[in-house]
C-alpha cells in the first residue's frame, strides 16, 4: 500500500534517513532513483521551523548573556551548545512530523501530468 513517503517516480519508500539528510523539505533526493522530491503543502511547517530557529537563536544569545562575558570560552560554548542541541531537537521533531504526518512526496522537476500512474 503506497504511503506519502514513497517516491512518485520509482514507487520505492525513500526511508526516513533521506529526509534527515535534506536541508529543506524541498531538497529531498530519492536514494533509489536520485529524483529530487519535496513534501507538498509544507508552507506552515516551514514557517514554524523558521520561528523555532529564531527562538533558538534568541535563547542562544540569552545563554551568552546568562554566563556573562568574563570567560571567552563560556561566551562561545553556551550559545553554540544551545544552537546545536536545540537545532538537532528541532530537526528530529520536524522530520518526524513530515514522516509520520499526512504530507505526501511530490516531484520537483516534473509536473504531475508526467508521473507514471502505475507507480503513484
Ligand atoms: Zn525514486
């Protein structure tokens, strides 16, 4: 039974790792046929991710203020740790939302009329 995570070009499940490796939901590549894919209708999700990263940046700056500016190592390490850990957590959450949500993969470079009906 096809799912929203099947490649519309070759019909194979792309696997969650292909979604993790993609920097954006529209820069996913099928590991089987190398077709460029995207999840459709992700505008609100992307806006939410941008807001989460902005909030994370503010938290990183707040961490730098919290540790004070006496020790240069602490001033650098605190915000970097907040950004790395928070960024990883945000990525895991958004990949899981894409993977387990009702989002469906689409081809980026070909219109839907060119899709092979047998594999969709
Ligand atoms: Zn494919």
